[in-house]
């Protein structure tokens, strides 16, 4: 998956498919290693945003 740096975050852009089915858009993508509970989907005006946390948090003292 393509990765890039966005501020302090590592960002990846997975491949996805968009299909038009009976007046609906169906978007599919693979997010390996991501739990379903950690995925957030938002629709903002004309933009679909899919974000996820990998669960690789580190604790600092």
C-alpha cells in the first residue's frame, strides 16, 4: 500500500473499487490488520472519508 507522511502520522492509501448498483455507490477496500471496530467512515458534502487506527499505540513516560 502506498504510504506517506501527514504531520506526525503515517498515512496509507489502499486500493478501492467503486461500483454503481441500482442508484447506489458501493465502495469496497481491503484494510489488512485493521479491526472493524477501529474503522470510521464519514461523508462530508461530496467526499467519502475512511479512517482507521492500527492499534499500534506506544506509551511514553
